[in-house]
């Protein structure tokens, strides 16, 4: 029965022309467990998905030598990244630098891998200290400034009430909340 569901899902998605920015993607959710806060950005109306929603810095991974563009799923097998590819973390840091101006000192404590017909998006969950949080002043590079309209640190309560980007799957939300409330002793 599962194979039939997968076949129907794939057929419907192909017919609908579901697209992603890149053949894969990566981002980082920064949390400060001592203050139980998470860094978020409000996506602008100009972005491909999640306009007006709160998200984390991240973006697409594009095949070397190919232009940046939207890709229809399924992703061609030759472009599908292995689940443990170092490209995910490399691109996640590039995206943070573009969207925030710098990458704060952090420690990756968990990650979540989303799969959809060859497209994979790895979200890293990273902790920062209160000192690092206070010293970090995110400001997007000029060419990326259009991607978000606001940013800041949300409390655990606010995080649960915001209109979150669809990339915050229930599994990822659970992992982020766990990282936000983890004891630092």
C-alpha cells in the first residue's frame, strides 16, 4: 500500500510541477538555550516560498557549473546529494553569511533532513552563548537584503505563536524546542 501511495504522490507532484530553489538546500536555526530564544527572519514578499512567514537563514544548493534556478521534482539522480554530504553544512554557512552578514560562533547540536523526490534540505540546529548572541548583529549583505524584512530573537512562547515558514516541519519544531530548553549545566 505504501508503494502505491508513493507512486500516486510522485505522479501528482510531477503533474503539478512542484519546484524547489536548487537541487537541495540547507540552513541553520540558531538557539540560545540559556535564554530559551531562537533567531528568526521574516521572509519578504519577494521570496519563492513562505512570503511573510518567519524562517531561519538558508537557501538552495545548485550543481557546480549550473545557473541558480528552480528545479522540478523529482531531482535527476545525478544531482541528488548523499544524506551526509558536507555540501549541506558548507552551503548553510554561506547562506547565513549572505543573509546575516556574518556567522556567529556556534555549536551544531542536531539536524533535520527533509526529503522530497530527490530534493533534500538539511537544517542544522546550532547553539550560541548569551555572550555570542549579544555580540552578533545580523545585517544582510546588500544582494541578499531583499530576502527578509525583519529579524530577531523569539522566546519559546513567541516561537509557538508565530506564522512559521513551511520548512519548520513538526519534526523540526520539536527538535528546535528541545534545543531551546536543553540544560546547559
